[in-house]
C-alpha cells in the first residue's frame, strides 16, 4: 500500500476564508520539516478550467509549466513551497464529468447506468491518486473548493469520505477551516456558525480531525474548549487563524506558533522531524524591517478585483523584499488616462507596470502611460499585453507609424506591429488556442535583461495569441528598441528594451508565475531596484 498521507481541507460558514493560503502554508511547514508535498485544488465549477472565465468572476488565471490554465490558488502553492505543479494539480467538476461522459460514449461502462456514486466519485479519487503515480510524495494536501453546504461540492466530499473509509485515519486526515465571527456591538466572538458547519460535514459522513478557525484575535482556552466539546475535536487540534495585518508570508509562522504542523504529524503518526525554517523566517524579518517605500503604478482594467492580478502584486512585493523596500501599488484604470491627464495620474510614481490582458478596452490609456514612462525616464515593466502596448507606442511615437496597432484590435491596420501567431490564424474557438506554458528564450548578451537574469538561456511561462511582427525588427532596433530575447529558432521575439532609458523592459511571457518570496524573479527585483533609485533621487 502507498505510504502517502492524504490531507483534505474543506471550508465552512463563508467563502474566501483563505483555504488556498492555508494549504500553501501547511505545505511550507511540512517541507521545512524535510517532507515532500504535492498540493491539489478541486474546484466545484462546471467549466473545464478558468481559461475563458472573466477575471471579475474568478481572479487571475494561473499558468503551470505544462501550460494548464488553473485556479489562482496554485500560485500560492508554488510561491509557498519548493514544488512545481502541473495540470494534475488542478481539477474541476467540468473535467470530472467530461472524462466520465467521454468514457460512457466509448462504451467503457459496458451499458451500465452511469451514476455519481461510484463513477463520478471514482474519477475524483483517481485524480487524487494520479499525483503519486509517477513519483510518491510524503503528503498530498487537497483543497476542496467552495463551502460545505454547496450542492456542487457534494461529490468531492463523498469521494474523500470513501478514501477515509478505505485507508483509515492513519493515512487520511480532515481539516476544516471555518469562520468565528465577532459581533461588533457586543465585541464577542461566536462559535455557533462553526458548530453548524461541522454538523453539515457530519451529515455527509465526515468528522473533521482538526479545526482551523478564522478569527480576528487569538482564541481563549475557554473558547477552544467549547469548540472542542461541541464539535468532537481534541482541544489541541483547534487552531486559531488570526487576521494578519502585514504580509500573508507571516501565515506559516502563525500556524507554526499554534503548532499546526505538529498536530498534523501527530494525528498521522509521523515523525516530528527537525524544523529548518530559517530561510522563511529571514525573509519575513526583511519584510518587517523595511523602512523605505516605492510607489509603483499598475495600469490594468481589472484593478477593482484584487485577485485579478494576484501574482503580479505578489511578485512586486517579492521585488520589494529583494531590495528591502515596501512596494506601494497605485492602481489606475487605463480608461481614466489620456495624453492630457497622464501626468496628473502618474505624478510621483517611481515605476510603471502594465500587466497582461485581452481586449481593446483601455489600450489607449495604457499607451499614453507607456509614452510617459519612456519620455520621462520612469522605470517601466510591460508584461505580455503590456509589452505589446510598448511596441505599439514606440512604433507610433518614435518610428512615426501613426496608425500602428495590433491585429487583435484592428485587423486591417497599415502597420500591424503585433499580429497573431501564423499557425493560429484559422482558429476560431476561444478555449485552448494560445501559446501556453513554459518556453525557452535566448537572452542577448549585453542587454539589460541579460544583466538581470545573468543567464543566456531561460525558460518562462506564456499565455497569449499575438506576437511581435518580426519584419519590423530592423526598424525598431535602428531607433533604439532592442529586441533582447528570442525563441531558440529566432522566430519569436520574447523581450524588448528601450536602450536610452534607466530601466524599460517588455516581455511577451509572464514572469510573475515563477517568482517566490524567498527567490524573487530577477526582472521584478531589477524593476523595483530601478524604482528605488528613482525614489532616492527624488528624495535628494
């Protein structure tokens, strides 16, 4: 029998309590004790993946090395642990039902009635076991999306109930994350919602082993005792998840103080190996001791939802950690910017970042902001669409191609400086038509990008359909835009730079998907370093 231990984390009372960060933090702590982990997100929505979902609905789409479009929680998983994940680590109801129905159409069920139990639940379990088929890990930690009581998550809960029945409590552990709200008028924390949430789970045949309670201040011993008694959970297994004021990277330290990792290991009969947590602690210490702040303007059309650019915000924070500064992100809607008011919107910022995206809305505002960054010598970082906008701006205002554009926005433009990948021109379906996942890039020696990466060959993750149109390469380079990175065969431009500028880089890929707080991405570290220099200069 496999020696892998399975830990399932469910959520109750309310959504958005931080299951993803809890999974990531637990993975971080177990790795610090020398164990190997694999983390998985099970999403109850019927979409195959979030690739075609609006960022307003689902936040950012996180892309794995193998090109899977996944839930943003996988970003937390990779940032908090040493592991890299794949499409196996992200599962949706849509994928489960799609696989079962395809099998039924092929006749694999030999004419039997196809049902939720056992066919859907077997497929769910199969996706969990898939994680250890190629390489066994010590722990598989699975986040069950949604809230207990939602109709969509019932098959997932039934599948994990079966796993506990089959493997026993020494191999399968249930954690339940709930909310202990404080009634403002009385100033009193209430445990009743947690009790009801546990009853919901019990009705589905699941008794949680550990309760993690989201609360605004640490629970008293009396409160833990009450929750323990009414929810049938050992008192030492009731953990406080207190609101964090500073950085989410303090969460593993908070859970360690409440001995979450020890409780988990004891419950599963595992050795309490020595904790090697110094790297993480030192990183958090640097965050706590920052004395200077830099202002970075992020120009994006989804700024109203924090999760829409989650990995970018986190990577900017990592750049701050690398330079011992706090990054204050000024969010600006590009639809509010034009050439007349751009100075007013960007006054006092030390860096300008334009992230990825799709669609024409807000493009002219982004181009106006990029022109301001280029002409006023403000550090600029363009990611994916941000890089494409930088190319369009340069073509219009330096090369004199007044109507230069991307064929995404203007198909019959005279100067299509950004155009669709040739082999994709006939594709009309929206799902799965992009350059997705990790691709190699050769960085030109002597370029700014080379000085940041300190490497000639790199690998970065992509998510886009359109590319720099190579026939304009010579004209751009003559006027001062250096094409600093290419695919190994030279057919795809990956990095552009403006040479007569302190720090102006546009990349076709998404570097935010490879940045970690303990290992900041070199481009984010370089961008914040350049912004810090400008901040110091303006102070002097």
